[in-house]
């Protein structure tokens, strides 16, 4: 090997160790960066010639060794929307590219992948992490159907929850057995429930029972709204066992065992508010449950309705299934998105980008999109973040080794320089 060859080899060593120190510097600098994955260094020897009798000047190059598959420590966060992945997988994210004339953000068509799950809601209602990446997920329709045809940026609407008028009431109560001569609703045998009109206005529906005038006769059910005049709904007859034998409404009797015992009423609200017909369910013919006639006094077991008043947006939450949920002051909640996880055969072959994101590559394999805990995807830990997987102590050890190797290569350069100077002095 010539002196010039030795010099070239030493210079390549300086460059390789410089690259190693650069990777270590990146790791140390990002030791507190959420979702950051450390970069190691692999060294490769390049030969010019190598035979049993001759070894030519070599060269060394540094290659990054990505450790995207190494889990970082998961810690709790004060951010309720934060999510950490325990196991394999990445969040799908995108970047905003600008805005339309109306101010609506436009997004890149390129999906990136990240482990940085410190998401929060920005001024436009989008979920964005601290690096400025917009979370992508499957949208969920108002009926709860998940649209898995495309991933879209998650945006939470803060509009009011629209009211739902009451269309159904369910009553479960016990009416006392025995003969009575009462011909009007009995005190203490009434049940009230709040129902809602089409504008979300609240009204009180009162259901009142009149005992049969003769033994074995039918009970009469009447209803009134907001303390108004009562109107007859129908009658309920009972078997000797105390279960419903039949219900009669408008002259039509239902005595078929196993069928629902129901009535239909159309409430009239004061002030001109409109309502929808309400299906009143009092049980099942021939079966216990609902309204019964057992020994004892009147007892209300349950009364419920399906109307909903309007509600103001109160916040957004997530869960371990990846559901993004909008919550409202009326106690309602709506799932608006389903967050999947994306896995790759070789996550270490992903191309690193800004903001702790990665681009898919052919070497990494296809992007496989699954729900958390499915097909190798990890689980979601809500209210938590995944910290950097950098070990400071290990990086400092590597830094010392790289520094020593750099110094040794520098010593080789100075030694070769001295030898070359000696050779030059010989010819003077």
C-alpha cells in the first residue's frame, strides 16, 4: 500500500466517524422528542484489491442503521387526546399544503407514518400532533358505519347536537291485583317521564291507570301532557298469573302470546310545538316484564323514552379501540372517526422525514392497515405518549468510542504526512 493509499484510507475513516458522531448527535438532541427513533451506525469496508500477496488501500463508509421497530417508553400525558402505540404500527398522518379561498385547509395526497401520538385539536377542529402532522383515520357516519375506503384528516365539528323528538316510551310497573269499583285514575297509580318535541323542548308525559270495575276486567290507560286533559289510550287485561293477557286500542285487541303489547299516542304540546307519534311499549303478551298485575301495591319499575334534547359540544375523547368521540352536554356522544394502525414487514426500511414521520418504501413492504390489536398491529394506550427510544448512557458510550476512532484516524493522517515529508527530505 502506498502512502497516498494509506492517507485516503485514513481520510475515509475520518468521514465515517464524522457520520457516526452526527448520528449520535441527532439521537442525543432528540432524546426528549416524542416518538423519535434513534439512528445507529453501521460501517462497511470497501476494497480496491485483495489477494494472498497484496492488500490494497481500503475505504470505510458509514451507513445509518434505523431502529424504527424498537419501542420507546410509554408515559402518561396530561393531554387526554394523546395516544401511544404499544407494539407494532404507526399512525397515518398528512401535511397541510395551503387553504382554499374559503379558508378550508388543503392536504397533501401523500400519507406519512409516525409514532408521535401527542395529538390535540387545533383552531379548525383537526387533530394535529406537536410536529404539525394531521392525524388520518376512517370517517364514521352518523349511523355508526365506518367508511374504510379512504383515510381522511380527523376534524371534530363543534356544532350543537340536534334534538331528537321522542318516538318511543317503555313502561314497566306492577298494578295491584283485586276487585275495585274505581271509575277514574287512581291516585298513586301514575307515572311521569320527560319527552321532547321536534325542537328539543321538554314536556312531561303522565300515564295514569284506572282499575277495572269488576273482577277480571281490564285496566284503562290514559295519558296527559304537561298537566293537560287526559285522553284514553286503551286497556290492558291480565291473566290470573299476573302477565298481560291482551291489549285493546281503538277497538282492536292483541292477545297473541309473545307479541309486543303496545299503544300509539300523538301528544299535543302547548305553544304550537309539534311532536311525532309515540309508540308506548308496556311489555309482552303472556310474559313477565313490562306491566304486570301481581300481589302488592302499585310499583313503578322503569319508565324510559328515546328522545334527546339539544346539546352543546363539550369536548372530544378517544379510546383503546381507536374511536374518536365527540361529547355533548345532553349526555350524548358520537363516534366520528376510527383510528387504524399501519404496519410494515420491515419498518426499519422506511424513509425518515421531518417531524418524526416516515415515508413508505418498496423495501419496507406494503402498508397494511388494521384496527388496533389486529393482524400484528399493537394496542393503543390513551392519555399517554411514546417517548424517544434513545438511551443517553448508551449514546455517550458510543460517542467516546467514535471520538477515539476519529482521533486514531487523525493520528494516521499526521503520521503519513510526516512519512511523506521524510521522503521528500531524502530527495533534497
